[in-house]
């Protein structure tokens, strides 16, 4: 929630970031339509700015290409480990069956 016109106008955004509610006193209405529109604009923009600041990503955004390369390297390493395990199991099975 944010305020304008010395607290006489209050704007609330919902948790989804969309406009939810405006509350104002009668004295805010007496300021005239131009002043009212200006104060509403200030309050809504402030609420949007506050919402953006709350949802901003802290720190640098990861490089997607670099992440993809890291995942590819991990997949390659995992595949090699599985091949090594398969070879070791194959050798063990050959000893077991050859030893009979």
C-alpha cells in the first residue's frame, strides 16, 4: 500500500502485482479533478515502484548459455561414469560366469 495527498489517498496492489483498491477521503475529492488525477497517478506509480523493488532479482542474472554448457558437461561426465560402471559390471559378470 502507498499513500498520496498527505495520506488522503491510499492505493493497494494485490499479491499478483495488479491494482486492488483505492481509498480516499472526501477532502481529497474536494481538491478538484486535476489535483485528484495527479495524486492518484503519484500513488499508483509509487505502488508499482514498490512492488517492482520487492520482486527485483538480487544479484546478477545467470548467463543461460554458460548454464547450458555446465549442464552439458555434467551430462557428459554422468554418461562416462555410467559407461565405466557398465564396463566394470560387465567384467565382473564375465568373471562370475567364466569362473563356473
